[in-house]
C-alpha cells in the first residue's frame, strides 16, 4: 500500500489530488507554474513591494486599511444606541405632545381631567433630549486601530510612572 495522496479515495481517478473532489493539485519541481525560487524583493511588478509601480513609499493596502478604520469609527458613532433611542423618543414625544394639544373634553373627562397625551409626550420628549445630550457630552470613542493596539500608533511611548 503506497501513500499517493489519495487518502484511500480510489474513486477520484488516482491523479494524486489529495481529496475526494480533486481540490488539491500537486505541483512538482518540473511544473512550469511552480516558481523557481523565492520572489525577488526588488521586483517592481511584485504587488507585495511597497509602492509597486506608483512610486509610493507605502503599499495601497495600508491606505485602504486606514480608510476602512476611519469609516468603521464613523459607523460606530453613527449607530450609537443612544442616538437611535434619543431620536425615537424625540419623534414619538413630538407626535404624542401634538396629540395632547388637540384633546377633546370627553377624553379629558375619561382621564379625570389629566391630559395624559400631553404629559406623556412631554416626558418622552425630555427623555429623548436627555439621551441626545448624553451622546453629545460623552461621545463614542472608536476602538483603537491595530497599530495603536500593538503599541506602535500615536501616543505610544513608555508607560507613565506614578
């Protein structure tokens, strides 16, 4: 019994594919698609070389990563739950307050002469404004980028002694 990479799957044609579906292909040393050695670090056509073909000192993926981090931080601030709750309470508070201004005498008599829509609407409006004020006074801090988390970003230095 030889180990030809088939793992006991003789039904795949015996081509050494290494899996039941032929997903892995063996590339030997005589295969023209196999590189003859390690990639040349000075090759300007190599996409891994910083500034390949553009004269940039930094590869494009780092710029894209910074852009994605900035957009992620913006999205975190935009979809802060305090903003969503505050806006919803303000909108519903306005609607219920407006409904409280147009109450009939029969409705007031049912509620023992207390304008519940007006008071509930004003309360909802105040609560929503408090949520928005909280958001304004204590904004969301975006998570640190990978560089900052690893200690190589802005503000990185020796720990303060105290």
